């Protein structure tokens, strides 16, 4: 940070993803981010354990006979204890199968956001409705709105795919297709001059790859995710079975995404026929592997999409693009 | 699907777009677009508005906005930033310290085999040791140009030396589907083998492929580069190689990696690999010490760990192929560039490779002690050197492409 730079306190962006929650702030001309894993683990309570966690400044809460470690540290504990992390969200929304989802989501959000008194603007991301299904996001969105409002913010929401467009497609005046490949969902949004034309989501994303690969290989899904994020890339052949399996499910996810786009465009019978090709931006942790863009482009090339695209690229900062877009939206509204 | 509530008319849209394009600040630009689009209809813009009725209006508006031109088909360009790993990498060899590799010095005397070409047709080559190479699937790729050698002692990346001949062989496994190796599976074995050849051709993955029956196929000509080794490091008794795609030839066995010491290749494949290795060593004067497996050379610059690929990590039949057992040679990636390794890699390797890993760690500790600095600091220095070499490689590749 430069000497004369200071945090722009007028607005913040919050990307609430199935696997991670990311806070974006503007400092001078730059954007800064802070991320927490949207997960937690429980370990048996003992005074010694609690003392160590306090000493190491590991975010945790005591809940009856358990200590709950949440956020980034939960990953490490899960790996050491050879257990799966528990997730507050599933497929882009609050996890209905997790009794602690609401409380832990609040804890994780509070670990990123300080309470404010001056109604600071905050924009958070929400997923689009699944393709071909009715919108079922009301409870999720209302819950998040409540959590953040309780901290003193003036809140609005933004579609995750649109946030990607706000983050990356400045040069095309926010016209194009934003795709966020996250943990629970792939979100797609088409926008013209910053205005969303349509958006949708598909339920095959990072978690689908992890659980599917886990079932085939016998590795824990959490371990699969770590391997996937650390070392997986597309290169034709894979040196071990896990990499090979990951490649198979990645391909399936990409196919679903492309077919989803085809179906969505097909369903829009009055879709405008632009004489200008649209740019596409890919973002999110699932879009990180080397070769993902090329694989997506190849799948798209093999599909008759009723719209021309001219530039498929991965976001400059794929892990933070949605949060940045949410911040841009919040700042524009401030 | 979510809809939208407003769309400007054509000329207004163009005007707004033109004005917005002159605004540098992304937030200001968005604010301008939203405020002006809102003023056209007298309504504020909503993000992800949920009314289907409004969505239909938006689409109708967009239909008016865009000219009714013919639908261009997909014409995606590849103008996006290509990941570094996808770019053809030049290869660098770095002269290594004379005392770097003890185990390499312990290798038995290295005699280059005497093998010559006996017969050559359009489709096949026959050699004096019985090797027969099928050339029907040859797929030319990027020509192997001169490659840079950085003198490690001088550490002057701007003044490289150059070489052009293949310096070694990297052995791979295709990790492709495996049918049972029995007579009743002949048709399936052949079908899978053909498919593997197709994929290898398409990706220019290796120079040679040895199928389940021990047939040797030339896929990428030796004069060209194959995409077989990616980020990789190896050293022989004299020089250190970084990124072996163009400096080493790639030979793949159609097989899957087996854990521990189980054999990954059948006798026919081992025999074919032996006579192919003899021919290549004879043709290019390749020392035994430069005949290695992919697992031994593969590195991941992102996390600075070795063993990004683990094919032939523990059971490569060096002796049966007529080579000294290079598993015991400490990987140069560790002692020369400070790479580490994790339990997952150790789990994937056999006992033989562990010796090399341990030796490399010892070598690095000894060197750090000789300089009177902690191992962690010495490792950081080595890793910095590696980054510099990679940067030089990238610059070389960039120069070539321009």
C-alpha cells in the first residue's frame, strides 16, 4: 500500500461462494481481497486444545462438548484429523442438510467483516436459478441479507455471473458473457452495457468433480480438492489415477456448462442477433487449471451456439473476480 | 433464468457506449452506464431482476437494439492469454557443479551401443539389433531449434550457450485404458492401441510409443519437439537441463503406472524399449545417466515440489533395458534448485527412488553447511535461481515466437 493510499470505506464487495467467501475492498487505485474457506470442523473440547487455538489465533468457537474451527484453518485440521470439512452451503445456497449452517455462516462472515455504524454499502453475490428450474433463492438471499444488515451495512445483491462481467469486461462496456465456475455451481450471465439479459446456473461445478472423483478413487473429497487445486492441469495424459479421474469429471462439467449455454440460448427465442461477437470471461477456482480455457473453447467450438463469441479468456484474477465485481457494483451505487 | 428491465434503443445505446468508452475508471464507467440507461426509461436499473415479464421486454428491446444480421457461427479466437505451461518451452541446460552428483559418478562405464540402420521404406525402419519402427503415424511438430545452456557458475542468463542434438530419453506411461492381455482380447487391445496412437498424435505427446504388443511407433520425428516433459529438471555428469521437451526424447509405454514394485510393462514392451534405447543411444550418443523416467524429472514451479507427474515413479526396469539404475541418482531439482517433495510423492514412488531423494536432501544440507547458512535460506537462494532460469526460458521462447 502506498503511503497516501487509504481504504475506500464507502463500499465493500462480498462474494459468498459455496467453498469460499471473499471480501473485496478498494485501496487507492488497487483492489484488495481477504478470503475465508466457507467450511468448518468440530473437534472434541479440552482446555488444552482451546488454549493452543487461542495462542495460535485460530478462529474457533466452543459449542458444548466441541470446539468448532471455521474458515481457512478448518482445511488444515480436516487434513490432519483425516476427516471431511462441514460446509455451510451446498450448490450455491445454504446447506439444508447442515444444522449448523446458519450459525457458522454468520461466524465466517463476521470474521471477514467488522461491524459498521455509518450504513456502508455492501454488495454480495447470489447464484442464478438453476437452468430449467424455478428460482429457490429467496431464503438464502434473505438470510445473507439479514446477517450483513445486522453488521450495519446497507446491502444489495448481485448475480454472480454479472459480478464477473463487472470485474472483467470494462473494456467492452460490460457487454458479454460472465461465467463463474465455483464450488457448488457454475453461474452464467449475459449482459449488454452492464444490464443482465439473462442468467442461469448449473449444479455441476468443483464439488461435483471432487465428490465424483472421491467416489471413484476412494480418496477423501477434501483431499481430492487439495490435489485438484494444487496440481491438476489438462495435458492429455495423467500420471496417476486421481489426475486422470479429475480430467474425466472436468470434461463432463465443461460439457454440461456448454450444453447449458446452448439450451439457455435456445430457450430465448427472441435472442437478439448481434453483429458483434461477445467476449466470454471464465472465473472461479474451478477455472484455474492450466488448459481449462482451451478445453472450454474446444467444447464451445463443437457446439452450435446461436451467438458469436470472439474472445474467451480466464479472468485476470479468477479467485477474486466475483468479489471485485460485487465491489464495483457497490462502489457504483455509493 | 433471470431477466432485465430495460434496454436502450439502438442509436442511444451506441451514443452511451461511445461516451462510456472514454471513462477510465471502471466504477465511474459503470455508474455512467447505469445512470444513463435508467434515464432513458425513467426507471433505475436492477441487478438480476427476477420478473419474467420484464425479461421478455428486455429481450425484445435487445432484438431492436441489435441489427438483424446473419447469425455468425462460433468463431472464438485464441487471443486470450495462453498459460505459460501451454506455450512451447525452450530448453535450458545449466552446467552443474563438478561435485554435484555422487551417484552419477558411481555408474558403471558407459558404452554406447553399436546399432545401425539396415533397411528403410516409406512406412518402416529396420535396425541391426532387430528394432523395427513403424513410421505410418508420424506427425511432424515444432522443429527442434538450438536450445540454450546457462552456465550455472557464471549465472549469466543473458549469454547462453547453444545445443541442438537430443541429450537424453524420458520414459513415460500413457496411463490409458488397459484391456486384459490375453488372446481373446486381441481385437480390444488393438482398438485401444489405435486410439492411444490417435491421442498421442493429436497432442504430439511423445516421440515414440511402444504398444502392448511391443510394436514401436514413431509419432513425433526426433528432429521435432514433443510435448512430453513440461516443467522438468535433470542433470548428467556435466550439465543441468531445465524443461526437457526439446532436449530429451520422449518414449511412452502403453500402460498404467503400478504402485510399489509391480511391473508396469510386459516382456514384449521391455524388449522393445531395450532395442529402441540402444538405437537412440547409438544415434545420438546418449549416456546412460540421461535415460530417466518422467517421475524423476517432473517438477511443479507453482508449489516448488518435485513429482508433478508420477509415471514410472518406482518400477522402471532400468537393468532389463540395459541401463544403470538411475533411481539412486539424486534429483537435480532438489539439490540444484531447492525443490521439495510431499508425502503424496513418496507414497507414489518405490523404495529405489527414495534413495535418490534422500541423497539429494543430504547434498543440499551439505552445501548449505559449507556456506554457513541455514538450509531454508539456501533453498530460497536455489529457488530464486530456478525462477531466473525460467524467466530466461520464457524470454527465449518469446524471442523465438516473435
